[in-house]
């Protein structure tokens, strides 16, 4: 008897999720945005989505300064995928002052790793919803999986 590996299970789960997103009546390709950090996780998610035929209207990357290490990777990934790419420039003070209280309350945690990643997701979602006016945001990273 053959057992599926963890990678196969993850790939299947991801495929099912993306197919559900692409077939949802709530999401049109013209309103779907991927929060693209440029890290391995989001670049792999973007590649898997493309492989499954799931498209996005744009990618959004949050940058906390000119030396954001993953920014060049996010730019390259968006370019390779042919995505319109928006970069949201914020300072660490902006993230903490604007988004920390809401993230702590919503997530009911003070865990530093969870909050660090969630602050960036919150900044991206705020920009997408208020300025860019897209209605569906998809974010995938180690601590937060969001489809709104």
C-alpha cells in the first residue's frame, strides 16, 4: 500500500483550494490579488496557481524600506507571471502604529512571528481594499492563510 507524502498532500490541498477560489462566484480574475512577498512560499503559490490556470489581476508587495530583501524577488515573480505589480511602501512605525492593535485583537495573540507576518498582510489588504479597490485578496505564508 502506498502512502502519500507530506508534499503530495500539501500539493493536493493547495490545488483544491485554488480551484475553489477560481470557481467561486465571489471571485472574478479581475478582482483577485495575490499578496506577493517574494519569498519562497508566495513564489511557489504563484507558480502553482499559474499551473492550475488560476489568474490574478495583480500582485501586491509590502516594502518596509529600500533594503527589503525579498522585494527584487517579488518584482521578478510578478514580471515573470505578467502580473500588474503594486508595491506598498510603509515604515516599521506605520506597521506597528496602524496595524498592531487590530492584529492583536483579531488574532488574539501576542506571538511575535504571527504578528510580524500579519502586520504586513494587514497593510497590503488595507491598500488593496481602500486605494486599489480590488475585492478578493489571497495571502499565503507560514502563519496566515487568508482568502477574503
